[in-house]
C-alpha cells in the first residue's frame, strides 16, 4: 500500500502470514528476532524487496 515509504525501525514489520504459515524458520510468525532483539521479516518466507533503490520501478 504505502509503496516507496522508507522502512521505519520503530515500527514492527508487517509479515504476510499467508506466506509464513508453513515456514519452519519463523514458525508461522513471518518475523524473526535478531540478536539485537529487533523483529525482522523472515528471510525464508517473506520475499520482500528490501532495497527499493535497486528494484526496477514501474513508474508508468
Ligand atoms: Zn518464515
């Protein structure tokens, strides 16, 4: 929805629970906790384009 918005470290990530459902890495949460205690999207099931600058922008 808010495409192009920068990822704020203050807000928890919004995982797609549908994708996380059968994931055994995050156990269905869609997020994993880093060593710093921060929640990150599970890299195993949440295929999000983290680097927006490198992605091809469909700006038409
Ligand atoms: Zn996962």
